[in-house]
C-alpha cells in the first residue's frame, strides 16, 4: 500500500496507470489471505482512503528546497 501511495502521489515519481493497476491488484491479492475480518476491513478502508485521495500535502519542500515531511 505504501508503494501504491508513493506511485500515486509522489511528485518525483512518473505516474503510470499500469503500475498503479499492478500494485492495486497485488494488494487485493494479499487481502484475500487476511484471516481476521476486522483486520481485513481496516486494511480495505486504508486502501479506500488512498484511492479516494485526490490531493495531498505529504510531499513538501522548505524554503531551501529540502524535502520535509508534512503530516498536517
């Protein structure tokens, strides 16, 4: 899921629909092996959140152009 997030929202990564689809299918394939129903629901909601996000401020630069992590 981290790779999918990175592929979709990191401005330094060239977006590729086929790469996104491959990553998404891999995540879904692994979800089939989650044995606990609550865990499955939680993971699927995180996946829904990643797929529903249209804009993010996760990747930010400071005044000098250095990358900083912005969680707000």
